[in-house]
């Protein structure tokens, strides 16, 4: 009888454990909300899938390129050379007392990260239509993966920047260097908000893929890549400060090259715009998410 009793207890315990595990895997489907809300617990549950997306994007990006990931270094270097000749030698743009080649290459690193993330992220839902329409997973993982993947290129470019800083003897002039990651984080927040909104819009209106390259032609100039903001009249500085990437590039250069610090008020405006973009992009993405499979 004791053995039977122990068996009943063991069976009850097993069933109770099974029920608890089932409860932990329970998914409650609710109507989408327009408020910018993220289920962080669900995102963590799928964090391995995010890693798979990032690794896949890295592999595909340079899969059939003969020099592979070297393109991540060659592209900003080539643009820096062109900018140095046109804007540094001929136009004589101000570089804040820093050798112009180092100055412009430092500005191109966060800009290339932003450009690469935005270009690939805007079409991420359409490019993964088979997954979006057939398998459940948090759709937000696709935009997030597109802004994580270019970090590899950013790190490689930063190694080259360090070599240039050694060669031309350009170094940070104070403790502000610890703020360098904060400005890169601001770039990530900015581009994530844009990618969330544009990728959701692109599901219905495929014009987004044609519009982005047009704006990318002029945005480096509107972000202060080839010049310092101090060279502009005050009212133009405030206008360009509405673009968060202006704060990113000016602050990043100040942190790593000791160029003039960005104006505190203008930087605050850039941060506020970046947060607003993230909130608006997330709200639109979440409200549009239930219709992705139908519209795609």
C-alpha cells in the first residue's frame, strides 16, 4: 500500500510539474495596441532566433564577394578619400583643428552604420515574407537584427580609425571619451525608430525602397559629416540639430578626436527627436503588425 501511495504521489507531482511547464509556455493572444509596448519576456524567449537572423545576414552580405568583409573597411575609406579631396583640399571645410582625413573618416563610421541599417532594415519584412506569413515569432526581431548586423562593420572601421589616429597623432583630449558609446547608442535608437516605421510602411507601399536612396544622397551633408557645425550660422545649427545623426556625429568626434563639443541644447533636441522617432515607429509597427501577413 505504501508503494502504491508513493506511486500516486509521484504521479501527482509529475502532473503538477507538467501543468506548471505548460503554464510557462502559455501564449495569450490579445488585440494589438497602438501604444509603443514591448513584451521583453517574449523577446528574451526568442533571443536565440535573433542571433540566427544576425548570423544569416552577415553570411549573406559577403557570401559571394571575392574580398568578403574587407568591403566594410574599403567603402568608408574610399568615401573618406573623396571627401578629403573635394571638401578638405578644394572647399577648405573646417575640421576643428583635426587632420581632415581622420576627421571625415571618424564621421563616416556612425553614418555608414546608420545608412546600412536603414537601407537593409526598411525592406526586412518584405524580404522575409515566407517567415512572416507562415511562422509565428515576434516580428520586431527582423528590424532589430538589421540594426545589430552592421555593428560588425562599425567595429572593423573603428580599428582602422585607431590606426589613423596613431599615424596622425590625433587623440581624445579628456575624459569625454567614455561617452563615445552613448552617441553610438543614440544612432541605434534613431535608426531603430526609422526602421520600425519604414519597414511597416513598406509592407503596403513599396515606394519606400525607391525613396530611401534619394534621401541618402543628401543626408550626409545634413548630418555634418564633412564639416563642423560651428562653421555654420546659429540658426542653421538648430535646424540641423533636428536630425539626431547631427548630434551623433558631432558628439562622437568630440569624444574620440577632441573636436569642439556639441551644444548642449542642440544635443538635447537631437536626443528628444530620436526618442520621438522610436516611440512613433514602435507604435506604428505594433498597430500594423496584425496585418503584415495579409498585406505582404
